[in-house]
C-alpha cells in the first residue's frame, strides 16, 4: 500500500565528513560527485522519481553557503520546493542537525535520510508496499552487505514489529540501521531537552521513540543501500551504482550473462565523458545500420563481420540505459527514442541478412521468408510491452533482441544464413502466437 500522503522529505547534510575531506577538490560532502552527479542531487532526484516528493528540506552546516548556492541551481533545474535550513549547532552531531528542522515540520509525516547514503530502486519499492498510517518507522536490513563497514554501522534490535534498541555497540542486535526513516513530527515534542548536550547523535534522538515503544520498522535487503564514509567508499559507491544500473527485470539470458557484463565495463569507461543517453542510442543505431549494410554483401567475410557488428550494437544498446540511470537522466522520451531506433536497427539487420541469403540462393522465396521474419520481429516488439506488464512472473525463455542478434551471430559463424533466416521467421512469429494465447484471458480488450 503506497504512502500517498507523505510528500515531504528531510535530508541531513550538515556534517563535515572528516574521513572523506581529503578528497581532491573537496568543498563539502554533499557536493562530492559520483559519475558527475553530486550526492545531494542524487538524493533529491531519487526522492522525486521514486517517492513523488514535493517539498525537501536540506539541513546544512559545514560550508553552508557553497551548498546553498548548489541547491539554488538544483531548485531551478527540478522546479521543486527546496529549502536549506542552517543548523547552528551542527558541530554537535547529526542529532543537533535534526533538532534544527523540527520547528519547520509540525504535525506531519516526512521521510528522513542521510545525504551520504545510497539507495537503489528496490529499496524505494519496498517502502511503498507498506501502509504506514501515522507511525514512525526505521528502514532496516537484517544482514549487512560486504560493502558496508560492520564496525561503523548502527546496530538495531527488533522484536515483533517494533525497534527495541538502537546504537553502535548494542548487544544482541539482529538488524542494521539503513539511515532512512519515516517519521511523525508530532512524536518529537519532548526532544528539545536534548539540545543542551555537548554532543548529540541522531541515534540518541531516535532512542526517545524507542524507549516509548513508538518506532516500528520496515525490512529491506542488505544490498539495497550503501553508506559512504571514506575515500575507499567512494570507489565502492561507483561499483554499487554500476551494478544497480544494469538490473533490468526483462533482460534476456544473453543480455544478462554476456551483454550486460561487457556493457557495464564499457559504461564505466565512458561515463565521465559528456555523453547523453540519446547520443549513445544514435551511435548504436549507426553501428546497427552499418552492420546491416555489411551483412548484405556477398561472401562469408562480410556475413561474419556484419554479424559481429550487430552483436556489438546489441552490447552497446545497454550503455544508454546504464548511463541514464547512473547520471539520473532517465526520461520517457529517451526510452521511447531508444525503442524506435532499435526497430529501425532490426529492419536494417534483417534486410541485410535477407539480401545476403538471396545472393547465395537466387530465389524469391528468400524475400518471402525475410518479410515474415521482419514482420514477426516488429509485431513481437509491439506486443512485448503489454506482455511484460501482464505476465512479468513468467519463467520461460525471453525471445528478446539480445537473443535474436546472438542467433544471427551463431548463424554467421556457421555460415548458414538461409537456415538462420528460417529459424528467425519461425521463432519470432511463434513467440507472437504464444503471447496472444497467454494474454487472451488476461486482457479486457
């Protein structure tokens, strides 16, 4: 059940980040960039995309002016209500920074997160499954991934549906604090007394809720979050984001086990260049077009070279989406634009294979088979969107573009273009028939 009424978030970004402040060009931890996107921008964009947040408070402290200037640019970029709140006692700890925001948020629920924590899409989807009502919740993971430091992690002891204890060194802990909360501001009416302390952590503030048995929990997987504290963590963060950039549910086996590992490596090498996802899509299209033209030429050499280029285009086809997710440049137009170019690419490659086969066998039957193959591919692509949305839990082999291009490559290596064309014509249209049969009782139209 989605938390539709929560449209406010607070990001704690006041600390100096002592263990990471020796990074080249360091100004403030929230401004550290990973894949050309600052930590604060990544947090904001993910809140917008995944939780539909309308109002965001950024609690600042160290180098407040530099962060505020950056936030002004982001506010104009996102057309979002972003407000920087300076925590005058930020040096006391993140608990003091949290107290600074309570005067701004009264009698409402809000999300609270740390600017130096990364969360993947699965994390947000899990949160949205729960009906929170007016409860305060801590998002926890039962185990800790190898990326996160056990000694630095905040431990949690849970029992039933509530948090029983929280702290860095508590005994008998059975979970870990992810640094993400859903809180009700009305439950913090008595925490102002804590402001007199010389040091105050957020954990100490949250303990007030724990002692009153008012803090519930939501469980997520260990690999759905990552805490950045050191320079070494920045390197880990890149790998973490890369691994999460290529996790598509509808990836076929060829894409998952062959194409994606290679495309991820390529993406890691080009992501620091000013390339947009749409530019990569265009490059992939031209590689595919060149592939089709070369395949159409007579001779085994051209068949093999063209098929290798087609496989290269299939690998590169994953890079645009990976770049979009890494740099937070995902857009509906970008996805649709990529699909349109893919259909043109398929047309070039299939047509090239048809002409190559015709030059060998000199029969018009080849063009008929080629027409059936192209038609099946286009209709298969057309039906894929509805089929994937309705039957996403299927376990059968997916007849996707990755598999089709790989079949063309195998056919080229074996020098059997005619058989390859027949196989493509059969499996593409058989796949369409299978989808029609499966969906006939699942669609209302």
